[in-house]
């Protein structure tokens, strides 16, 4: 069970990092830091670009809770 938990946490982490990098690449390719008047940046993409690193807390907290449950044989979570 611990092996599958580790694999799922690794996949979640890679998806978050990949998405963060992909959003950054697309925004930079479109000229993000400069603000041309004819371009309206998607607020969700800009938010993910600025605060996407915080999404790494989801797999970290999930892995901690899963590990604590496996260690204690307690299913409170």
C-alpha cells in the first residue's frame, strides 16, 4: 500500500510542476511580462503563474495524511 501511495504522490507532484512550467512557457511565448494594450491575459493563468507553487502543498499534505494513516492503522482521515 505504501508503494502505491508514493507513486500517486509522485504523479501528482509531476503534474503540478509540469502545469506550472507549461503555463509559464505559454505566457512567456505570448510576451507576458510586457503588457501590450491589445492582449488581455487570462486571470486564471496569471494566478497559476504567480501562485502555482503553492499547489505543491496538496500532494505533500495528502502524502503525509496517507502515511500517518498507514503507520497508525487508524482511518480518521
